């Protein structure tokens, strides 16, 4: 294997089953996007040619995983598949205990409920929507302690997921350690564009946590992608395997929540993991209330089997190199075309800078929403808005929140699309970019009260 050479990253698998997708023409797409109110969330999957809405639950499973699905032990208690999952979590992540949950937020719910008391503060390397909401519902307040570079799309810093140690120290001292039950460390940081944290930084965070007697909770949704970036870019790790680096990351943390729909290559599932006997006992009690018995947590036996096998596949160097390689291939093609995107390239998607691409569309006319709709019109590629629509309104003033960034996220499912698909995407983005002067913005015709980006409707100006 060529770890850091210029040799190609081709996939370590071949294709044995295909799912036909629908090729559409411009007139059809015009009707589809109009009917969807210019919101890609309201398109039917059938109307989409290449679906880059999310990498969550959209991976292709391997023949081994599908074979594992046939070995589902659908017993209510003590399913054999649970023990396979437990063994995989212990072997590849190093945590002592695992409690399955229906997906990542199920684990976040249990953990927040147990560890957070009213008035607590939770420092973390940028928020994630469900994580923050569960912290708040448990009575806590999230505080962002990520480094400033993470908020700057121009910064080329390689580890934008790092925690600012001074910010962390200030939070702990000003809020008092007894009101900070844990520090949340995400690998990689989704909302920063899939940016990794370095092992050097994590070790420093561990030191500070120990100094104050505070736990570290690991949001390990994309830990394999983070480990690959450490292998490639952090001095001293090029000769370590991704699997070894993952174990080192996990060993520096106390508890973990996992959305297995991302790195672990399954369509549904997640878990809570911990090294702490007491937390395990309490969580295995609560899981019965909210998810199911502690040996299935809302999952079928077959889903736990697919997860156990997916975890083993996800830590292989060849797999993760091709996964991140494909994302970077798309990013590099766009850079060659001169399309403004967020840098450095993240590990699960590419983010188009809609403010730079459509400077003549004011933020009140939704540049990122407009760009995502235009991309669908051009080629049937579905992307997601991450700009003013997603940012919602200020609760007090009722005015739009005006985020600094207007982004369109092209998220790549794992093992699903080919390099030729990535070429189609890059060429389509470039076509839209070349015709950007003709593009006009949108106006909102329907605005739901909560999480408006999912269901808002628009019309063309
Ligand atoms: C997806 C995600 C979650 C939540 O997981 P679900 O499986 O969607 O409930 C938590 N944290 C991060 C970083 C994620 O990307």
C-alpha cells in the first residue's frame, strides 16, 4: 500500500449488485424542483440522479454484512449478535462496555440524562444539532471551545477540529469544575466541514481534564476518517495503521456516543460505550425505558450483526483511504475549475461557498438554497443548504439569523458512487458556476416554525 504517495486510491472492492437510478431531462427536473418548492429536502428520492444530501445511513453494505443480516438472532434477550457487536467495540475501539441504541441521538439522550444536571456547562469542539439539543433538554448549556480557525473558510490549517486549550480552561475556571460534567470531543467535526482533531491536541485536552477531574465524552461518529487524517498529516503517524490510531484516540476518552450510520457502514444503528462500571449500570437501566433491553437497544439482531462487521471493515486502511480519496477527488476537480469551496478539504463532503459563487444574490434571497436548486436543475444532483435557511430566526427579535457562511454541502455516501459520478457532479457544479450571472435568488412562500430548512417552500424571483 502506498500510504502517502501520488498513486491512485482506487476502491478495495468490486461491484456485484447494482441499483438502477433515474436519468431525467431538464424539463422533468424543472417540474420536480418547482413541485418541491425549490427545497431539495422535498424532492422524492426517485427524482434524484446522484444523491449527495447526506452520508448518514446511505452507505452500501458489503456482501459480508448482508450475509450477517441472514444470521440475525432475533431473541428478545441475549442475542448472539449483541455479543458480536460487543466484541467488535472492545477490539476496534477499546471501550469496555457497549449499549446499542437505535441511532446516535439515542446514545446522546441516555448519556445527557445521566451525566448532566440543571445549570451545567458542556464545552465541546463545535456543536452538533442533536448533541446540543439533548444537552439542553437535560438542563445544560453548550459552550463552543473549538479553535478560531474552524470558523474561517480561508484558513488552510490541517486540524481545524482542535480545541482551544485557553478557551477550555477559561470555561472550566469561570463555570467551576463541579458544573462541567464532561468535555465533548467530536472526531471529526461535522459542522466545521468534516475537519479532524489532532492526537497532540487530544492529549493536551486529556491532561487538562485530569487536572480538573472532568470526563471526556467522545462523539466518535467519524473516528476512522479522523484517524486517517492524523495518519496522513500529523508528524509521527505515517507508519501507524488507522486501526492503531483509532485505538489511541479512544483510549484518551472515557465514554463515547456513536452514530453507526456514518463510519460504521450501516443503514441504521448506534451505541453508547464506556469504561465506567457505574455509568454502564445506570445506562443499561435507562435504555430499557427509552430504546429496549440492553442487549438490543431498539435494533434487530441482524442490524447489530451488520454493525459488528461494518466496524471491522471501517477501520481498514485501504477502505478509509479510498473513502476520503473519493471526497478529495471531487474537491480537487472543483478546485481545478476554480469553484470557490471550503478548505482544507474535509473527509465526508465538499462545501460550495455560495456567497462567493452568487455575490449578486443577497442573503435575504437565500444564495445557498438557490445554488442547491440550480445544481439539481442542471443535472439531478441533490445537495443540501447550510446557510440562512438552516440558521433559522432569532427567538427574541424574530429576524433571520445571518450566518457568516452560505454553504451548499455535497456529502458523499460510502462505497456507493463511482469516480465517473464524481466527474458528473464536478462538471455540473462548474456549469452552474459558469452561468452564475444569470441566476436569480428565491423568496420564501412557506416557513415552518421549527427546523425550517426541512420543509420551507420557495419560488423563483
Ligand atoms: C449524525 C451525527 C450525530 C447523530 O447521530 P444520528 O444517528 O443521526 O442520531 C451526532 N454527532 C455527529 C457528529 C453526527 O454527524
